[in-house]
């Protein structure tokens, strides 16, 4: 099971690399990686387990964040009403954003990152809606359309696979300046 000590921190060059495409059939090692990443998210969202192991509650985790430079990321967005059925639970393999909405969006509280210990305040402008092409565990190409908060999480994770961190996208001079048409998601 992954713990906070296993999560690579900002400054490690693996976070700035473009990840390698994953090949099919998946190796046992790649399957385990996918399982372990999702397990971290599940554990970290379980109050008791998180407390016991001092895990930061995560909604997404990309392979480079556990030191593996491969195009794989897990996303676990809990239901808004606290129900057991998550809003989005998915492992994206070789994901590519094939469509971005004209509409932009940003989280009202800005973003953070499991790999970034400092707090970098400011809006992170993203697309409100995206279409992602990715491979499933069997290597079949799939299409996923997401919007609002789940779309922000997916963009944050896909950025990791391309060597980008959220604070790269914050306007250094005017961190809380937003194009007036951008929707702010709380
Ligand atoms: C997170 N968690 O996991 F709405 F159960 C952030 C951290 C950096 C604060 C741990 C988070 O937003 N938690 C959260 C939010 C909820 C419900 C819930 C937990 N990430 C993931 C990350 O660093 N992936 O690489 C940062 C998010 C900021 C915007 C999208 C991802
Ligand atoms: Zn992150």
C-alpha cells in the first residue's frame, strides 16, 4: 500500500518528464500499479485509514507521482451527497484530451497537489468540459466526456503525465485575475 513517503515531491525530475505510453497486454507490474494507485485514493478517502496512516485525502493520482514515468492515472471523485457511489472512478491509460470546451473553469479555492508541499495560491484556468480518449485495462480505446469538478481533476492528472504542475498555470503577477467568462467552481 502506498503511503505519503512513497509520493514523489516537487523537485524530483520524474515530475517534469513526459511519461512513456503503456503497451498492451498490460504487464502484471502495470496492473499492480493501477490497483495500488486506486487503492491509495480509496484508503485516503476513508477517514479511519487516512488518520491511521496520515494520508492526504486524494481525488487523483498519476503514475509519475509514485515515481513511475508511464501514462497512467487514477481518479476517484466522491459523490457530492456523500453517497457510496463515486461521481467518477476511473483509471486512465494513455489518455489524450481530444476536445476542450470554449468555456473555461477554475476552482474557487485554487488547486493543490499531493506532490507539492507548499501552498501556491491562485486560480488555475482550465476547460470546463473535455473529451478524453484513453485505453482501458484490455487495451480497448474508450471515450470519456466529463465536466466541471471531475473535468478539473482529470486535467490535473493528465498534466502530470505531460510533466506539468498546477502552479505552472497560475498567472504569477495576477494570481486571482480571471477572464470574466470563466466559471468558478466551488
Ligand atoms: C488532491 N485533494 O488529491 F472534493 F474527498 C487534493 C489534495 C492535493 C489537497 C490532496 C482534494 O482536492 N481532496 C478532496 C476533494 C474533494 C473530496 C475529497 C477530497 N489532488 C490530487 C493530486 O494532487 N493529483 O495529482 C489535487 C486536486 C486539485 C485539483 C484537482 C486535483
Ligand atoms: Zn497533482
